C-alpha cells in the first residue's frame, strides 16, 4: 500500500522543495513537487493518495485555500500545513479543514515524519474502506430483483411473515430468498446481511453528496 502513496510538496522556495524531496526520498517516500497551488490544482487527480505538504503562504492561492479547493473537489487526501509565519487563527483554520498537522519552519524532521505517517495511516484506512464498499456493492449487484425486494424489507425490520405478506409470497419462499441473499453477500446471519446493506446504502449517499 505504501508504494502507491505519494507526498505532494507545495512550496515556492526551490531550495526547500529540493531539500524536502531529498530528505523524503531518503526516508523512502515517493514525492511530487510544485512551486505553487495553481500548479498542483492543474495536475490534481481524484485518485491521488498520500498527503499534501503545503506551505501556508504561497504566491497566489495560499496553502489553506488550496486545502479548501481540494476538499471542494471531493478529495479527502490529508494535508500537512507548514509555515514560517504560523499563528493561532491560521492553525485553527487548517485543523477545521481536517489538516493532520500545522508545523512551523524550521520544522523538526521527527515531527514532519510523524505527520506524514499519520496522514498515510488515514489514507490506508480510507482506501481500505473504499475497497470494502466497492466489494459490497459488487455483491449486492448479484442479487435478483426479488432478492433485493426481500433484502429491502429486512432492512426495514420486517420479519419473514411480514415480508411474505408484503410481497405476496409464502414465508418459506422468503426464507429461501434470505438464504440465497446471505450466500451471495457472504454473510453468516441476518444481522450481518442487514449491516452490509445499510453500510452500502450509507456509502452510496456519501458518494452522491460529493
């Protein structure tokens, strides 16, 4: 997983970009470097994963504005804000936008590495969650129309006889459908079946809101 994560460095000082690139490379991180926020936004892709280390004060769009614009594009990629001109309001704004850390220059190497590792931990969790949601959606797609109807009623809390009455089928047929649904969803019981369906529904609402 780490091999697919990249540290995207945004700083208008070429010497800092170069020194960060060298240091991060020695630590084993892949990097991409940008002189300003506009350059990163022009290159930005939604599938980027890792973290963005951005200077607070940049020519044009600031590091905090960059963080906001990336969020507006629907990306949850973590940010680490670095600055030689830190202040409490700026730090508060960064954390409100879910920055992992706010580090003052000259920053401590240990602090920076800890912030990047914390960001990568968040990214691994996010990627794992996305993958799990995708796998659940693929499982749900295997259901027949009738099986989906049975599942929807089960999610609403209806029992077998109630589902049978609602769909005009026998309780025995409902149980057969439930068994097939659990087999297709690879769950062990009704509770897991309902939990998977609700999680997939919540993930779908989240994706639609982005």
